[in-house]
C-alpha cells in the first residue's frame, strides 16, 4: 500500500518566514493568510454534522507549492467531532498532537485530555498570522518556553514590536491596509475566551475580500521576488541515476533491493 500526495517543492511556511533574505511583500503575505484560512474553514465545515479539528496548526504544517501557495498538512493530531449547535459532543477523546507554542490557553490550563474544538484551531491561526507579519517565532522575546506558556495562560501574547516596525516602514497605503487587516484578524483569533474567537468562515471571507482587491499581476511579481532567494526542494532530475521503487517487505521493514543498487529519495 502507498499514499500518493502532491510534491510540495516550496518546503514549509516556517522555513520561508525565518529566512530574512527572502522578500515577502504584503500582498503575498495576505494571499498566504487567506489560503490558510480557507483550508481551516474547509476542515471546520466538512458537512452539516461533522467537522475536522486539526489540533496542531503551526507554520511547520503549512506546506508550499513551487508558486508559494499554502496548503494545510499533517493531520496526525486531527479529530472528527460532531456539531450540536456551537458545542462539541461525544465521549472524551484522546489528546492528539499539539505544539504548545501554538496551542490555545485552554489546552495548557488543564491536565485532562481536552476535547477538540474548532476554537483551538482559530487561536493557532492567530499565532501563525503573528509569524507571517513579524517573521519571528512566538516565543522569540521570552527566555524560555515555560515562561512563554505561563504568560499565555495569563492572557499575554507574543510581542508585536516587529509588526509595529513593519508598519512604520510601510508607506504604501495598500500595504498599511493589509497590515491593519491581518493585525485585526490576529488579535481577534487569539482572544483568551474561546467563545470570543470568530468562526473561520468569517475570517476566510474577510481575507478573501481584501485579497480580491489586490492586483493578480502584482501578487505574481511578489512571488517572483520571493523565489529569487529561495531554494526549492526539487525532485531528482531525470539525468540523475535513479532506480524504480522496489517492493516493500513488511517482515524486514525494508525495500527489496540489491546491495549494489543506490536509491535516491
């Protein structure tokens, strides 16, 4: 058995954001934010009675195509939950994967296995937006992860100094409008009270509306500018010596290849 998935040569969002040599214009940051919101809102509204809660949203789990389009990935901690108006029903579920730096405060405050809720994904999206704007990790200004987590429990959030600097150095009216919109989305999504966080459909529509006001040609130019300093993870060239994938042997946990053959992944 095998699972065939799209090859994402752009790597992940974390790698892109932390490489300051890569130019990221605001309209491209808006497009990335809109695409992520679109993916999350789809998960939260699979059907009228079910939704999928990702449970471990973070830049590492946002993969990029060769054109830097964002796709939500890594569903190892995802859970299917049922709708009953605005609450979640069903038996207690096992706690899936979570990265504490992006986890909602209610997940950090209890030692019990919390039920998966879409509001937890919404919080994580807010922290991702912080990274898209600041190009920093959320615990950048804290001396340790423990200090950061305690601050989050008390209602504090990652420092926005880098975002303020970004705004101060942006003179283009369109860029300022994008920053203001993303900051508003960020602060709304990471509110301490889960009930105060918006539905991701609302966020998706807000970002989509602003994205539709941008010039597609300008966004494409921003993609080209970013790609000038990014190394794509390209598959093996046809000229390279490769071999066909051999049959997998479950008993040995290896592929049946001879010792003289070389596999290039």
